[in-house]
C-alpha cells in the first residue's frame, strides 16, 4: 500500500484566498484524522471521521475551516478565507481501528502571505 | 481531560550514548500509550505501543519503553543511539473507555545525536 497520500505537499497563497488540502487514506481504514502542527501549539487534532462521518470537530479553530469526507478514499480540509495565522503543516492520518495506531501522511506545508 | 507531559523539549546526546526520553500522562483509567517519531519534513510514524500485557515494550530501531502505572509514566529508552535517530519524538495516550478515538499528544522532544 502507498500509505496515506496528501496533496499538495506545499501550498503558498495570499491572505483571503481559499485553500483546499486533500487526503487519501489507506484502503480499508475506517478512521481519518486531520491535524495541524505549529511550533507554538504543537500537534493539534482538528477533526476526525469514522466511516466517512465526522465524529468530533471540536478542534476546528473557527468557521473558516471545514472538512468533508465524501467517500472512504478521499477527504478535504478547506480554509476560506485563509489568514497568515493559518500557516502550518497539516497532516492527515488514518487508522484501521479504535486502538490508536495511526498512519500519517507526509503533510502539507501551508504558507499564507 | 487527559494530558501528556514530555519533560524535555530538547535532548542532545553523543553517538553511541544511551538516551531516555521522559513521558508522563494524567489518567485515572487504563490507557493505551504510544511513541511516535517524526523525521525532518516527514509525517509521524509509530515507534512502539503499549496496549496491554508486558509493561516493557520493544519497538523499531532498537527503542523500548516501560509502562509504569504507579508513576503514570512511559519513558522511551535506547541503549546506544545513532546519528540517524535524530528526530522529534512524541508520546501519546488514549483512554479506551472514554468513547473517543482521539490520541492526546505531548509537545514533543527533539533528540539530536552528535558525532
């Protein structure tokens, strides 16, 4: 298996623009997680899905952030409008079960100018 | 709410020296414990896990960790480190009875192995 695939790897955009990050989980994994990593705040869970259904979005910072999982093999995290403070590395991870073993993608490094 | 404390933000060591990265968690219930490693410009990958059974857990790359319930600790150790072990290490906890599949991560410890 190719692992969790995220795209793009790098994104540079201007403040106010819409940004869409994409994730393809490992086939057969029932759980998908979106994280944000910054120097100041460390690794933060934004939202996670189980069988394509959002379970906990309490980590989503504000209404500018939204996430969808239209099917078992694809998820998006959208920021609209983007702000400089959204600059971070965003990770997607998938898991086959509830035990906590998660497989991370390589991340998307977002820079909002 | 659960929390994880990694007591050292940075740990510099020389090659072939032993290392211990400390992790304490706060939970009054049984937990699952993990160490993940992040190499530069990469995602996190699982190093080892404690789910049940033996309190001494062995992982990849020669690392091991010991679950100590009375001290609520899960310290990571390696008897002899290599340059290639330079990375950031994250301790994480999950309470299986909590109903949530969330992992709570510590702030991370940057291990730098010098020649």
